[in-house]
C-alpha cells in the first residue's frame, strides 16, 4: 500500500469547536491511554464540506474490552460486528476497532462462526480504511496532531464531487446490496456525481436489493428521511428502478 495523504492542522477546515464535546472526551481519553484515536467516516466527510455532522464515530486500535474498561458509561454491542457505545446524557459515541479483511477463517469453524470471526479480525488504520464503502467515507481525523489522514483517495473525490466505491464496485455491491442505497443517497444529498462504474453496477445488480432484510432497509429509509434531503434521494431511487424493487 502507498503512503497515505496527510493534511496537517493548517491545511484543512476542521476545528475542535465543531466536534461534539462527548466525542472529544472519548478521543482524548483513548489518546492519553496510549491508543490511536481517530474520528472516522461521515462526520469527517461532512466537517471537511462545512456540513454539521449528525453524529460522531470514533475508531481506535484499542480492542472492545479495552475500550469498555476505559469508560464505565459504555457497553459492548453486536455479535457479528462488535462495537462499543459510550453513553452520555444526550449523545452516544460509537467506538470501533480497526478491522482488516483476512483471506479465510480458521479451519473447523461453521459458516456462522466464520462470519463472526472474519468481521472481528482487527487490523491497521490502512486496512480498516480499505474495508469502508466509499472513498469520501474513508477519511480519518487524528486527535493526536489534528491532521486528516487519507489512505483511499477520498480527499481528491471530495474536491471532484465524486461518489467512488473503494475496490471493485460489482464485488462490493454483491457483498452488501445496501451500498447501492447509500451511494444514491449520498449522491442526491451532496449533489455529487456517481462513479460511472459504480452506477453501471447498481443498474446491473439492483435486483439484489430484494435479498436484503426488511429491518436493514427500514434502517436505511429512516436515515434518508432524517437527512433533510429525502425528496431528491427518493426521486433518484425511482429513476434508477430501485424504489419499486424495495417496496
């Protein structure tokens, strides 16, 4: 892997004043205990675009049990993908551990056990970034020196206004068809173009959305409705033929 692009504190617009105090408390405590502590995902994207994030997610090299030990006001959630929720009065800060994608599970595991093991294989920041869905969601903000770290070309795609899948679009959609909804939703909300290869993959595999569980589709629909830009998102879903397939 090539070296990441790193924007130092003076080369980007993110200020700690824009970050929820609860998120800063989590980041600083992890950092003071010797762990890497980054903001990640959509909140970094939105801060760089001058948009107020709806929530703040943290990623670290501390394992879930270590995070749980640091925060009495926390709980470990999930079995398929273990996370820690740090609970404040009016805010929940989600803390994940850097993941990687191993080639295969240890021999002797059944399919269910193997899926859990594969989703909880811990890794490095760069390995974690390449597991994410879109390049503009693969950016980190490092509380240690206030830099922005880009392993996947997300900064360039932010400048270009492009929704680009990390990795092969067809394979990533078949892994998780909900990514089609997320791509079109982001495109409509941010007024970004969709990577041509990704758009063709969506048109080719849109029928895969019918195999997604109703609970996951409902979760994505609620996110769209709460986004404040649901009308253009639903119009885009209708134009691509995804909306009738979902209903």
